[in-house]
C-alpha cells in the first residue's frame, strides 16, 4: 500500500490479502494503515492495483506497555481489532460501467 496518512510525506506498508471472496466489492487486508490512508492504492507483488483503501480498523493508537506515551496499534500484536481494513476492489467498478463509458475508457466488453 502506498499512501500519505496522518500528514506524513509517504508511507509504504506491506501486508496480505485476507479475504477477496466473501464480499465481492472489497478486499480485506492486513496492511498497516492509518487515518488518512483512504483512497490510496493497494498493489500486488507485480504492481497491479488490486484495491483502493476505504476502511481502517478504527484502532490507531494504544498505550505503550511501559505506560505514558501512545504507540501505533498493530492489530493482533498490541491491539484487538474487530474490523479488518478494507479496500474497494477496482475490478468491481468495471462491471458497473455502462457500455458507453467502457468504450470511451478502452475497457473491453465483459
């Protein structure tokens, strides 16, 4: 994933696709995303866009084990996250385009 969350210049995060079948509109993943990552691209190892990030886990920071300062929440490591990050599957968009727009964009008919 490549994005610019929390007003940082750029953040690259790796992860895995957890589920791309249950909900055909979304790719569930475990990339380390922050608030502000919405709209960034989720790419496979070949560099193909496989998702557009739209939903984070909602847990951003937790208290450090030593107390005091907050640290970044990592689902399954130092935070429990009921919601997994989701990315909109751009292949779904292709199926919803009209024939006119598909032709204009150079996308072959389904």
